[in-house]
C-alpha cells in the first residue's frame, strides 16, 4: 500500500537541491531547542545538496513574529522555499513547529 513508505523511499524522492535557495526563519524564544532545529535543518539541506551560500538564516524574537519574518523573506523573491521553526510550550507539552512552504 502507498502508506508503507520507508525512509529510503522518501530520500529517493527528494529533488536535486544543488541550485535551490532556501530561507530559514527561526524564533529565538526557546533557543536551546530552536537552535538544534536549525542545526538539523542545515545538515539536512547540506545532505541534499543545498550550498551553504544559498541558505539565508534570519531570526525573530518569538513565534508571534515568525509569520511576519517568513512573509518578509518570501517577498524578496530570491528564494525557492522558506522554512519556519519555533518551539512552544503549551500546558506542559512541547510543540515543535516546522513549516515549509515551497
């Protein structure tokens, strides 16, 4: 069935990213978590061919400003994708937010 994908199946479907330009907007709030999310994203992007010089990283104070930061980065028109990252604590639960828009 189509619901039985493996990691290898997903990795094989990733397009060549060597010419892609990616923006990352990360909330500074809970930096000990969001910093690790950014590090992981940078490693994954590099693994799939995105050049370090083609990654733009911007930070915003918190998740409230994340939408504005992403919209401003997207408006520049120079990027192929914008990735948003934040970590929220809600009633003793940690919610990690990663949103990718192509």
